[in-house]
């Protein structure tokens, strides 16, 4: 089959792009896959190449006009539409609800006769301003409810977003739960030479939504004075400068280490293996892939209490949850996780078991079923 993937970003570290990339890599083993996106690299001022081939995946990127927020933009114009139609797809996967390219996907499906699937990526509990919330409300009321049932299926990446689908009037038979996956290497790769350091790790985009200042502020409240925090990922300049000021203000220069992003899969696994505790302090999450990756490596994970994280973590059973804007609560959970006791040994055993379902070798079967039904 010919499969067309439509997404805002196809380069850099972005949760949606990681879903598209890994999904496409798996599908390209048996199908022809074309990815269309903007040429923007999320969280940076850089521009990605117009054309790229990753394995068997072909990518075409187009100039975009930003319309607000991190990722709201117009990029699927006539040039992209022409390429999509000439590709003659059998199936279209449109990523991210409330974005202009997902509406264009419906028109492309009509013109090509392709099946059209919407992967929403759980945008329902994002922190927004008053104006943005008003726009979201009007979109759902005037556009969402009128168009969303026109997709052949609506794919939920989390269970917590399904009740929101019902509010939009999506019929039950239209909904499919197919979460984001992680490469099977996270479960298989062995690193016997990697020594676990007395270290707390954050791995992801260094951006305001990730709430990293709470993690930094918690450092002065941690009982173990020898433990340090490594923050790994691509930086948004203004936010990074804000974090540097906090580090200096709290005299934490010896406790906080910033490291560049890791893109190589084997190196990423080694980086996770090197930590004692993994922390994800985000304000909100759809489905946090980095958290699943750390859990697959059997790490004790601590995450902020939001729907995306709570969908994965049962507090004190396979990890710890803390109150999102409370650095003292985070420090308390780090102190608990640092103890060498039976409870934490049991938690470490449970983390890997609880995320087995997210291996891509399992998830791809559900996507293939959609294509053939």
C-alpha cells in the first residue's frame, strides 16, 4: 500500500514527530511511505532540508507561516497538495487535532479515494491563555464537531483522551486506541558496562512546557547531597537563559549539568541506563514517550501529576507522582526513590512490566489491522 503521513514537524525532538517517524519506519517494511511536513525544526530557529530519506521513508518539507503557539501554522499549500495527489495514497495518517493540515487531509482523501485516519495526540489539557482557550472552544464547536466524524477512524494515543472524543460527538465505532510506541531495543539492549551513577536525569526538549525549573529548585531540598541532576536535550534559548539564572540564584552550579541532545538510539539507551532516577516534571503531557523509555529500562521514574503521566504511573507501585508546581513534593519523592529498600526494588521490577504493551512490534499490528479492515 501507499501511505501518506501528514505532520507539522519531521525533524528534531518532538513527540508527534517521534510517533510519525517510528510508525513510518515500521510501516515502510511492507508499504511505501511518504511524509509531508513543514520545514521548521520545533523549538529552534533552524530549517530542515527540503527533501530527506530515512531508511525507506521519503520526506518532503515545505515553508510554513506560523499562526501562533509552538506548532500552529499553515504549511500544506498547493505544492504539498500536488505531491500528495501525485503520490496516490491508499491511506492518509493526519497527525494532531485542531491543525489546518488535518482538515486538508480530508480533502486529499476525497480527491485520491484514500482512507483517512486522524491521530489526535491528546491536545485536550494543554495550558493556554484566555484567547487561545476561546479559539479552541470555537474550533471544537464550529469545526471539530462538524468534521471529525468524516475521518474513517479517530486514533487515541492515550486512554484519558477518549472521554473528550465523546464530547465532540465521535461515534464509538470510530475510535481506536493505538498508543505511541518505543523501539523494541529499549527492552532488548543490554549494557553490562554502563555503571549507574548517583544521578537524576531529565531527557527531552528544554522548553517551558517541561517545567524544568521545578526540578532545578528541588535540588537544594534533596537529602542526598552527592546526587546531581543532568538535563539533556535541545534548548529553547530564552527558557534556557531563565534556567541558568535559577541555577545561579540557588547556588546549584555543582549540582546541575546541562548536556546536548542525544539522537542515536543506542546512545540514548546508555544515557538512560546511566541514571539512578528519571524525572519528568512537565506541566502537561499527551503520552510521554521519554517516560515510557525510562520505564522500559527498569528505572525508578518520578513524574508530575497530569493526565498523560498518571495514565502510565500508579503512584508508589511502578513510579512516583508529585504535585506539578511543588518543588518540595518533588524533592520528597526523590528522597523516597533514593532509599535502598524493598519498596523501591519492587517498583523497579514493576516499571518494565507495566510498559511492555508499548513495544512497536506489538503496536504496528493494530495499525496494520486498520489498514486492512
